[in-house]
C-alpha cells in the first residue's frame, strides 16, 4: 500500500511550524504581543465600561461612584448659571453702558432733516406771498407739519411750525445754529431712559442760556423733545469679560468615591441617567475613533522604539529572551501606571515607577536600552495622566536612575540609587509647585522620595525573577558567583587547588584583556573562574593538581587519556546545571577549548600507532568560542598554562610565547566565530604580557640564614661588635 497523502491542515501546520522556527518570525510575534499588551492596557478607559439603565426600570444593584470624579456636566451648568447671573447684573449696572455713536449720528441727521423741511417751507411761503394775486391756493403751515410727520416722523404743533415759518431770517438762522450746537452737545453726553426727564429739564435751562430769541425758545424745546433720546447701549465686550470671570470663579463639582448614585430596587429616573452620563459611567458604545487614534499612537511609538533599538543595540532585537524581557518591562510599568490612574487621588500619579524600568533594563541589559525604555514610558505616562510635571519628573528620574545603577556592584547600592532618584523627584515637584503656584505639589513633594525608594526596593526584589525567567544575568549576580564560599568554588579550592589557582590567574588575564578591547571584563573573569570546574571529578588526571605524585596518564593509552581530559568539559557542564549557573557562565565551560587539538596525547599516540591515528579523535567537541569574552578566556587559558611551563621566564620570552599561542589559535580557526579583530588580538597580547610579566617577574634571592648579629649590626650602621 502506498503512503497516504498528508491532510491539508497538516501542511499548514508544518508551514507555520517552519516559520516559527525562524528567528525573525518569533521576533515579530513578540512585537505583536507587546503591542497587544500596551494597546489593551491603554484602551481600558475607551472601552465601554459602565452601566446601561433605562428610565422607568428598577436598578438591580447599588451603583456607587468608583473614585473621586468631577461632574463636568454639572460644573458646566453651574458655570453657565454664573455667567447668566453676571450678565443680568451687568445689564442692571449703568457702568456697563456706553454712548452709542450711531444714535448720536441719527439724532444729528434727524435735526438736519427737520430744518431742511422748515427752510424749504419758508421759501415756499415767501414765493406764495409774492404770487398772492395769481395763486388761488395760498401756502399753509399745516402742509409743513404733515411733511415733518411723514418724512422725519416728528409731531410739532402747527403754531410752532407757523412761528418758525414766519420769523425773520436773522432770528431763524440763530435758532438753527444754536439748536444744532446745544442739542448735539447734549447728545454727546450719557442719556439713559431714567435720565431722560432730567435731561429735558436741563435742556430748558440751556435753551434759555443760549442766543435763541425768547419768542422761539418754546419752539426750540418742542424740537428738542423730538430729537433728544436715550443714547446708551450695552458694552458687549465688558459684559462678556464679566461672564468669563464669573465662569472661572466657579469651582469644579466633584462627586466623592463611594457615593451612591442609585440604590438597589430604586426606579431609574432621568436625573439618575443624566448623572451617570455626566460622570462618564453610562455605557453607550465604543468610541471607535478614539481607539483608532490610540492605535496610531501606540504603533508609532513602538516603531520608533524598535528602530532606535535596532540601530543602537541590535543584539536586543536578535535575542528573543532579551526582547521578551524589554517587552515585559514596558507592559508591566504601563499596567502599574494605568492602575495608578484609576486611584481617586490625583497626586498618586507621582508614584509612577518609570525609574524602575530604567534600573531593571540598565542592570540586565545596558544603559542605551535603558534610555530608550525610559523615554518610551515617559511618553506613555504623559498620555495616561496628561500632566507636564509628571513627564518631566519621569524623564529626569528615569535618566538619573540609569546613571545611578550603571556601575552598581552590590544590591545595597541599589538603595543608594533609589534615594538619589527620590531626591531628584522631590526637587522636580518642588520646582513645579513654585512655578505653577500649586501648594499641593509642595505639600506632597515627599511622594517623589517615596517613588525612588519604592523603585529601588522593587528592583532588588524583582531582579532575581527577571534573571531566572529570561535567562539574563546581572552584574550583581556575576559578582555573587565570585564569592569564594560558593559551593563549586569551595570544592574547586579544596579538591583541586592547582586548578583553582590556574582559574584565578586566567580570570585576571581575561579581565584585563576584555577591558582592553571593550568587552565585559566582569563576565570574562567570572567565566574564567568556572571554566575548568569539571576537573573536580578527576583532579589527579590534570598536571596542576598532581603535586609531585605519579602521573596516571603514564599507565594508560593516549586515546583513553584524551577521553578523560576532554570529559572535564562535559563534567563541568553537568556541575553547572546542577548548581544552576547562568547560561552566560556555562558558555565558558563548553567553549573555552573550542575544537582544539589535545596535542600532547595526539603526539604520543602517533609515536605508538603512526599514521593510523586520526586527528579528529583527539579534538574537543566544541563549539568554538562564540563571543569576545569566551574567546579571550580560551586564549588566556592556553597562555597561562604555556607560560607556567617556562623554566626561566623573561619579559621577552613571555611576550613571544603569548603572541605565538594567539597566532596558532588564529591559524587553527578557533577564533573564527568570535567577534575579535586583528586589532583586538594585538591589544589582548599586550594585556596578557603585562599581567604575566607582573606575575612571573624576577625575585631577589635571600640567604637561608640571617643571624641576629647581622641584624643588630645593620641597625648600628654596619659597625662591628662592641
């Protein structure tokens, strides 16, 4: 029977599995998960969280205010009410009225029109008198009265009109001129409805004091009563200013946390629904536009963060564990910030733990990634709380946290860093309190110090868990591994003292060389300390531990000796796993020999078996050193053993041997997979030579016996015995 064809879903699963095994795919999956986490946390307030109640139904639970909240709708209503009261008061206040120049101009135009009609009537009357014999219908004053009523809409008694038509020209001209002067001067003054009667009384006095003839003064007053009118209008700009001032004086209306909006069993009234809407607790649906805006902001921030991380620290992007760690810190701090935003006390935002992220990322990764993380979270906190003082505090506190922990070597120093961060936060809050005149910031500036202390304590407590979960080792953990009381180091010292001494010297060499090429000197020293830990299983098979005893390799075949020697790598790996050593330290155990040839036993085998010996049977299984640090320890291990075998080491011999060994390792391809350059190798050779010359320097030979008399004689200035 032939093989059955794989089902379609099996092909799909295999395709997905193959893609998941690719590093880039896993990185994209992590990036998507980070985005989902951040977007989900930030969209909490946008999602439809609240109550859906219908008017007339019965509430099935007590609905309480979750936190101190501003009733913005009620605040707005009270502001509008205050504005309406201010407007009414302004309308009743004469000081809010100004002279309406349009009314003054209209009065002037009206007066001009009156005199124009009367002057025209005077001309008609003169012409009528000249043609009295021919004209069968003589001119009548009532006709002028009608024209004034129709064209200017004023009513003058016919006697007044007749008087103005028949007076002599000089008196009439004086009448017109004085009326225009007195009337318009008065119209320039403030005239309200209440003041109109008083103004007219004053007009009688002014007319009497003018040059108008006594016979025409009654006519002038009659015209004035038709022209003079209130000329004040409300000053809208001043009224609007008073409205705004009244609105600004209204304090926001807050509803206290725990206050019951509607009780269980209560019939829902319109005011209940309105209050829920006012507080933003009424569920009406999702604000898709707000979600779209949030989606864009989070996407843009993550893209910028990812590109900056790829440019400055590509190793973080390429490592799934490190990328997952950074994403976890981003999500954790964002979640804490969001939870703080739900607390009813507004000033709790100053406990936002941005410095925690700076400390964790700097200690477990590096300061560059720390800077990017702090900047990202500062923007996120600004989005959540919309507070400039918080953004400044978060950025300054986070950057100071990074600077404070960049050289931390003990957990106790983290507390000092916490107080430094707390002090900077305290100063920022004091500064903004003075700048904004906000007394609450001054009173509660202690929150800045509390923030720094909480961040440092949280870092101390969470650091081991992050190290364990993401397989990342901090400098503090590495320093703890150098403690001589560590079980493996105690065993190495007691059971293999020669190997222990060798490892310490290799560590010194590796640290000096790593520092010279910009690698991690602490990691190199710790890795060198543990690189030969597997020799505790069979210590006497390694020459540095034989101490003059018989060499057991003399009694066994070279191939078996090779297997025993090579086995110390496998034995060391088992011990490392048993004692849970970090992966970065374990790498030194399995890589420090690479695929190097065990030359001594290989040559012995050739002496006994000739050309039948295969070189691959006498090589370490590898892998070759993958990093600068493991490659440096590999070179230091070979150099230390070789220099120790020199009978009379001199600086020239030491440096020559060092460079010879490095060149041999390079020619053998043992450094091909590390990041070391030729320039690095030269610096490493110089560092090795300097340290080894210091260790194997020449010493003065002292005589075996120095008599008491010699000592006394030297004290007496070299004089002989008395």
